[in-house]
C-alpha cells in the first residue's frame, strides 16, 4: 500500500461526503479541508485554486512526499482511484464478477445519468423564482412543460430501474449482499438529493417513498452504516 499524503476538499451538502465515507470505510489516512457554500449556494473561490472548475470533491495527493500533487476531480473517478490504490484487502468489493462490474457501472451512472436529471429538475424548478419580474409566469410555464415532458418521465424511469435492480439483489444492496461503492455513490442522488430532500420530493411528487419500497428499505439500511455515521460525526465535530 502506498504511503501518500491525501487531502480531501469537502464542501458542505455536497457529493464530497461520499468520498469521506469511502475513505472512512477503507481506513485510509487523509486530511480534510472543509469549505462552506456562500449565500448563493456556490462553492467559495478558494476551491478554484485547487482545481480550475472549483467543484467539490477534489482529492489532492502527494505521492511519496512529492511536492507536486496529483489533483483528482469527479466523484466516480476519485472513488475508483481510491478503490484501486488504497484497498489492498479488497474491502467493499463484491465476490462475483457480475457484481464487481455492476459497481463500476454505478460509479459512472450516478453522475453520468441520475444526477443530471435531478439537477435539471432543480434548475427548472428555480426558473419561475429567478426569472425577471414580468417573465415569471411564462418562464414558470415553460420550465414546467420541460420538466413534465422530459425530466420527470426520465426521473421515474430511473427510479423504476433502480427499484427493479434492488429487487434482484437478495441482500438489498445495489451490488451484492453487502455494502459496496455502488451504494456509497448512489447515496447522494438517491438519498441526500432526493428522498431526504423535501423540496426535491415535491418536485417529483412526494408519494414516491411508498411507490418505491426497495429504495425505501435501502435508504434505511445505508443511513445505519457505521462508516457513514463516522463520516457524519467527523463533519459535525470539524465544521
Ligand atoms: N460531477 C462532479 C460534480 C461536482 C459538483 O458539481 N459538486 C458540487 C457540489 S455537490 C459543487 O462543487 N458545487 C459548487 C458550485 O456550484 O459552486 C462530481 O461528481 O464530482
């Protein structure tokens, strides 16, 4: 196992919490730098000094005391890197090849498909509030039309898909009968950004919790995961 210095740049209420959770699960030593969103819910400009796009998470790695860091962005990529480089015991890796491949799929899917739909619904939901006065009604109607015509059916198609995927896994996790990186990466779009977020639930219709019993049971299971509880406590203490 390589002995490197690792710094996780963590922004509040963000996708970065999954990386913290994964580092905790694998007991990888790391330093944490915390950032708070501004009043417009944007990341502070300091993050742009680490990576030009200024988004969180960012993982800063100093290989063997080297002063020139490797900078990693994109949650799925960061999580793959951690699993490949800091997991000699293969913790969280499912036994079957099929489930191992499923984990890789979800590491792309969470950000590549699901998250984009949720962000689009959020942005469209904001349209009527942010449109200039006089354009609010028309702006809101256009946004609603786009949501109803495209993004809501997409959201439901994805929720149906995830519900069915869970029904095929006897343990109730997304890839096998125990926690894997698939559950960790899906925790943000599915739990934090949708089912635990009242405004997001209202955008899709708040009856979805009862409509998706497998997802509901999965959420109950993952919030009790000791690694996530540890990550939550670390943040509570440091923020
Ligand atoms: N696809 C990227 C998205 C990163 C991203 O957009 N992060 C959000 C937090 S959830 C952010 O940093 N937002 C700050 C901003 O919008 O200013 C990933 O998976 O890491």
